[in-house]
């Protein structure tokens, strides 16, 4: 185990914890994607990462104006209301 591996794990855990807090406190859809120096993928999303990236791309291209979060969905798996 490398010296930077343990602090890196702690930082990733803290980052994901903060992302969860942000999603709850701000009622926001959050996605975090991180790659380690050796290429391992770590991800967290309140929905799916693919869904959040799709929303981002649609927003940037001007296809989406506003959305409403479904308050009946579980905290970790909210979905867009249609």
C-alpha cells in the first residue's frame, strides 16, 4: 500500500460525504466523478451519473430551462418530474 493511498481514500470519502450533504441541504442533484492516479474510477450521484451528465449537457446546449425534483423518491435516487 502506498503512502498516499490512505489519505486519498479519506479525502474521497470526505468528498462523497460533502456531496451527500449538499444534495440534502440544498435539495440539489449532485454527481461526483473522480479518477485515482492509477486510473480507478470513483463516483457518487443522487440520481445516476449518466442522468446528471445528460441534464448538464442539455442545460449547456439550451434544451432545458427548469426542472422539478420528485420529493416522493428516495433521498439517494431522486428523479426528474415529467
